[in-house]
C-alpha cells in the first residue's frame, strides 16, 4: 500500500512545524502484524515545553513504548506532534498524560506507556510516568503490574 493509499500526509513532504499544541498532525498506518504482541519504542531526547506559570522552557527526554493493535503511529507525524509542545504551557505530568491520551485516542493500542525525564529546574528533576492497558484484557493486568513495579 502506498503512502497516499494509507492517507499519510507528513511523510515525504515539506515539513511544516506548528508553534502550538497540535494533536491533529498525528497520523496512523495499518499494522501488518496485529496478531503479534511486539514493542514499538520511540525516544525523543529533545522535547521542549513551557512552564505554564513562568513561561520558561522545560526540557525532557520523552520515551514512548507501546504494543500496537490495528493501527500504528507514523514517526514523522509523532515528531511534529511532540514539537508542537514547544510553545505549549503545561506541567510535566500534564504533558506526559496528554501525550499518552492522544496516542490512545489515535491508535487504540493494546498497551502504552509514556515517561518524561525532565531536566532539573530549581534543583529538582521530575520523571512522570503514565501507562494504559486495554480494559478487560491481559494488557490491563500488565499495566497494573508495570505501574506497581515501576522504577526508574
């Protein structure tokens, strides 16, 4: 299936960087192996957002891991989406939860987790972690186990 047939717009075109929070730039494509459980991991070491109180920049490494079902997020659109936080004011915990919820709404994965490793401000680092497993499945149990045993 071609990029056009998949409905992908970002891949292979001139990049337009949004300067505001833009979940609508996220795109998906069909998972060719929905019957397999396998990890897809993304690492964004240059994530930037703004403190909603001071307007000062916050920097982080964002780690996204998920078990896809029928849909998968296209990586360039994910990059553009994460870049759209650059001028967005939200607390660290809100950014991580918003990213996870947007990806759940987009893909309906079997399981997903998002970690933010934010650089220190005022001598304190914040590392929010959020996860989700599809309700009433083994993935819900997996999410509970990983949350209870989460350790950086």
